[in-house]
C-alpha cells in the first residue's frame, strides 16, 4: 500500500522515491484514496470510496444517446458486449455499454459503429480511485498533481468542477514500471490534457532504465498495464523528444488500451522512414497481444489533424491493433520517400491513419470509419507491411473512403500491403 502522505510532495516527487516501490496491482491499493489538490483520507479496507463525492467522473456518469453526425463521429453511445463493470465511467445494461459524452463543440468520441467490444477492451472500473486530482475547482487540477499521480500508479480520476477543464501539461506524465501493475486514467468526459505544442503528454516504456527495469525481459513483460479512458488529448508534440514518436502517447511494453477518448492536433517528427504515430505510438506489447482502441476519435475535422512522418493517428513496429467503433479522419503522414527511403529523401509519408510495420501482427478494424486522411508516399488510410509475411488484416462493418495521396494499392484502394497479405473484408466499403 502506498503512503498517502507522499501526495503532499507531488510537485517534487523524485525518481528515487519511485524506485523503491513494489510492483503492486492497483487493486491492492484500493483502500487508499488521495485527493490531490484537496484533502486526503484513508478509507476502511475494501471500501475505496472517494473523499469527495463531487468528482468529475461521478458528475459525468450521465450518458448521451444523441444521434451521430454526418462525419460518422457524432455518436456518443456505443452498443456492444463488454466485460467492464458499471462505474462512474459509463453505464452498462444487459451487456450494452453507453459511454459518457464530451460536453463541448469538438468532434465526439467514436464512430457510429455498434460492433461488439472484446471482453477485455472496455472501460475499467474507476469507482474506487486511488488518486483524485483536484478539490472541485479547475485551478486545483494541475499538471504537477497529475504527473505525480501517474508516477505512483493506480486508478486516477478528476474532481475539477462540473464544467470541462483543460490541464496544461508543463511536464510529461510518466509510468514508473515498479509503481503499480495497473494504471487507469479516467477524465470522466470533462478533462482535456494539453501538451501545449511543446511536449508529449504521456509516456510508458518498460525498457527505459530511468523508469526502473523490473524484469530481465523488458521487451516482453506483462506489467505495467495502462488504460486511458474518457479523456481528450490535444497539442502533444514529440518532435523534439529523444524518441520523436507518439505525439500524445508513447506506450512500449506491458499492455495499453484507449477507450472513449479523443486526440486532436498532436504531432511527432515530420521526417524519417519509421517515425510514426502523430497521436499514439505503440511498441513491444506483452506476448504480442493487441493494443485496443475503442470508441475513440482521431482528428475528426480538417483543423484538428494529428500529424507525423508516418501514421498520422496510430504508429507502431511489430504491434497488433484492434480498432473498434472509432473514427480516424483528417490525419496526415507528411514524410516523403517511404521505407526504405528513396535516395535523396528523408523517408516516410505512409499510413495516413495507421502505420503498421513489423513481423507477425494482426490489424483488426470493426465498426470504424477511416476517411479524409492524407499521405505523400503509401497507404492513404493504412500502411501494413509484415516483413516475414505472416501478418493479416480483418475489416468488418467499416468504411474506408476519401483518403488521398500515395500509391502501391495492390489489393484495395487506400491500403498499402504486400500482395500476399491476407485481407478479410466483411460488410464494409473500401473506395476512393
């Protein structure tokens, strides 16, 4: 169990303080609640109740059934099976999950798709948080508080008031590999995290020694596992980072998933043959299990593009993705020369929405819309190259249209792949 007193030193947490932590699951710490920015309390064993009943996650438990917009991204509810327990993150009735809506004028989370959500891909229960950021006012929800809570790990929610709030991230929040087995960050539909156009917003890397090595096989370890849900990520920028990929989120090792979240105007480096992931870059997932992206939006409008050399929205090497009921539109791969780079070019420019490169990997897209993405080289919607020719693509109940640029469309328009790659398409539209 973590010591609650440390939360009052959040702004100045040191790496050495995290280095002594045990690899404890967030469930083991469920009886400890820290209100960051307000008062802290320790509830009785197993109760795990928040010290503030007015947290934004709770206040946003009301759901919306509003109709979808013409872009396919206006749906604020999604029907599908989910094993997630009912929590402040959303309502569950007879196996149907209704996600919280985002009360602003930006594109809604998710597509109009209603495909089933894989059992482990849905919302995590955040009804008993370990850390509550804020004491009910927007000013109490600070970058320093969130950075320190993420470093400690566990279930993190927000209490910033009843109105939407944007937290300007003055530092990147980092997952420490020895802090907690599971970290869940839940914005309740009210919280936006901004990289201010200056930095990446969230970083996880099991092979980064500064975040503590916990196994001898950091490239294939089960923990930590990270979930972001009911959040908006804007203006993340990895261009000047040591690893210039994943403008909003870089997630390497363990497991990672995104549920009911939005990504706008995030960028990573604009050149490089394998530099990818304007919004998210993933690498080395445990036992090659997929990254889940559920009921989420990337871009959505021409002024909100996520941009990178490759993979305007999503980028990876050797990672499988399962994208469910999501909208990926108006993202851009702005590099030039492909991979390997044509002589005289910097390389890149492939995968307007998704850049999926590596060996054995599976890309699964269901109930989703990929539209109006742009590239300079290959794969205006999807670039998928399995180097050992063992990968495959499955597209179900989805629409892939209006993506522009590039060439090498050997099987379907807007998808670049080796000719031998199996592509299964069911009840979907793929057309220029």
